[in-house]
């Protein structure tokens, strides 16, 4: 009887759709059916994009990738891969070496070699996509950390991304290390 109960429980759990909320157990989305990853409300924090010294390329690169391009650390920009080419989201350069040397805090490949299987996957057991954090879903999305104003973020880090939910100014905001850039829907 015990084995039958455990089997039924395991089968039932396999049909449950998982969602990850970072920061609390409520998140920001009122309806959770289309959300794969979301963040706590009112934290004045953002998600930090990976710094890359070489823009990713190859077969495992898919549309939707977003990185902080530090190919030239004095001209860093947030970039988005649209499936064909890398698009600039910053619109301006940032120097990641002065006045604060952010690049010295980022390990080189020699100092911290990357393992191909070292990635977090949410929404699936595995993926063919090459990324640090991969959200695998055809029906669910990520809800970015929501802030009322980027000026309320005490120390934004290069590569930070947030959604500004301000009356008359709802938009995506990316910080390249020098300035915020805003993308309005």
C-alpha cells in the first residue's frame, strides 16, 4: 500500500508546473500561469547579466540571449541576440575599468574555467542552449525585478536589468556601468 501511495504521489508531482520566485514567496505577477521566473516586489534590486569578454557565437546561441559585452572594457554595452545578430541595448559606452575597476572583479577564463555543463535550467530537465541561466518554456516568461525608479537602486552594477513600473514611464531599463538606458514598449 505504501509503495502504491508513493508511486501515485510521484506521478502526480511530475505533472505539476514549476515556477521560481526569487526574494519571497509572492512575487509580482498576479496570475502565475504564464510565469516561469519572477522576483520579489519592492526590493530595488535587479538581475545582473553575465559579463563576456568575447560575444558568444555558434550553434548553441539562440535568440533571446542578453549579455554585458565587455569585449572592450572601456566601451561596454548591454547586447541582445535577436536570432541573427547582436543588437545594442545601451546606446552608449561604459568604462568598466574606471573609476571603479569592475573587470578586475570578474575572473578570466584561465582563473575560472567554465564547465560546459555548469548552468541552471528552469522549466526543463535539459537544454541544447549554451547559457548560464536558461529558461526553457514555450508558454511561460520571466518577470524582471520591478522598481518604481532606477534612482532608488543604491548601487547599480554593470549589466543590471530591471523593469520600471512608474506612472507614465513603464519601461525596461539596462545599466551598462555608466548610464541607464530605457526601452519603452
